C-alpha cells in the first residue's frame, strides 16, 4: 500500500479512537499526538539511514548536559550532576572524567579552543572555567556581575573570543582568553532568558531568547544587541547557522523548526513531524547543508533531518536509549552528530548515511 494512503488510514483510526474515548482526557491527548506523528510521517521526503551508537558515562546520575567536539575527534561532555567534564574516544570507546575543583559548579555548556583546552560554564557558581586536559588544571574566571551569575552556553568566534549567554542574568558575555577580561551586556527585553548561541561566518554571535519570541545578535565590537521578532508564541531554545548564514532555531514551545534570514528579518517555520508537543531542542547543521534536531517531547527522543533546499523532513530516527532529553548537539566536519542524553546518563554519536 502507498505510504501516504497508509498514513491517512492510520490517522483516521487514531482520530476515531480519540473521539470514541473523548471522555478520557489522557487518551484523547495521546490520540492527538499520535495522529500528528502519523500524518507528518507521510510527508517525510528523505530516508537517510542514521546509525546511532551510545556509551554510558562513568559516574551514575551525572546528567550529561552538553556535548563538544575537539580537533582530535573526541566527544567531550559536561557532567552537570557529578561536577565533572568527560571525554569519550569514539574509536576505543574509553571514557575519562575530570573533576572540577569547586564543588557543585554545575557545569553546563562547553567548547574547545584551538589549543585543545576545554572551556565551560559553571552554571551554579557563576564562573567560566578552562580545563587543560594535559594537566587536569582548571582555571576559573568569575563573572563580574553578581546579578548575572548563571553562565549558560559558550561559543568561540573566529578571532578566538569566547561568547556566552547568561540565562537568569538576562545577558550575554564576552571573555578575552588572553587577558581573562569579561564584559557583560544586558538584553533589552526583560526576562528574555538568553539560551543557545552560535556565531555566523562573519563572526557575529546570534542567540535565542527562550523567555520570549525573539532571536538576537550582538555586535562583536560595540556589543550592541539587535532583536528579531518571531511568530507569536514561539520560544526559541537552541539555534544552528548554516554556511549561507541562515539561522535555524528549535521552537520548543510550539513544536516548530524555524528559520531567520538576518539580512531581511524574514522568518519561516515548519511544523515538526511530531506535532505541537514534540518539543524540538538540540539542533545542529552538518557540512552538507542539512539541519538536524531532536524532538524531546516524545519517548523515545527522535533525531530528525531537514533539507533546506527541498524544505522537507527526513524519516524520524528514535534514539535507542530513549534519549532522556537531548539538550544540545554538535556536528563534526565529516557530518556526524555528537549529543548527550541527560536523563539516561549516556552520550551518543549519530552517523548519517545517504
């Protein structure tokens, strides 16, 4: 039977069951969600094969939060619950942990510099940290503003400057690794909750305002912030920037993938295959121009690809462990996806075969 016809029949059956059991709110909600998934699956245009491999992290209840890539191909992660940073060698499968010197630092995001040092945000203790993997030594850079003591996601620009969001402090920070000097800039919109951040090809950082329906950019020279309005009700959580500087974002609240053209301010959006409760979260763009993200509102979490040229989605790929909320992803130069599964104490790599 044709795939679209089959999907239509499945939708009809699920809707019928939802109507039949409409006195049961839980059953009705389940029926609606499954109907959205089945209907969206009928429009999936690509069947790229995705091979997912996962590894346990060493310490139980580590709550691995964010992944990072280093030049040697290693996958690094923050052990938010165990006060550690971890390193996976994908070839040998060996995992090594590095303990932080300040207790309960709450390591959140991380990124590697060109020398192989790992920079991280201490979300619970208000500092930016630098780990030298060769010695295990950690250098701490306290944030200068006590009103912004929860650094969130870090990223390097092309000049080697570290940028980071400060979620509760409602700001964006800049750290010069040569001097250790930190500057903070408040976001114009109150309670904007700056979250995911990425840098475009021109060295301009863009970030999500998860507390409202806006994306924003910060001028790397003046630190002036420009905000871009999104559709009403949108709540952008993470973003990825493609080689043509299009900004794609995961609309966590409404179940959409969105795109901002920062030169015109125009936005476009596509309903995620999992529907309004799919909660798109971690997102990354691979070198071939594809955009990949994870639906975290579904169990198991699902990795989904989007082709900007055809504006179509790939067939969703369930994460074997369930995922336990994949909060961030990183794309490698050869097109793999590195991710952390916070709720199930695992890290993973997705290899995409076309």
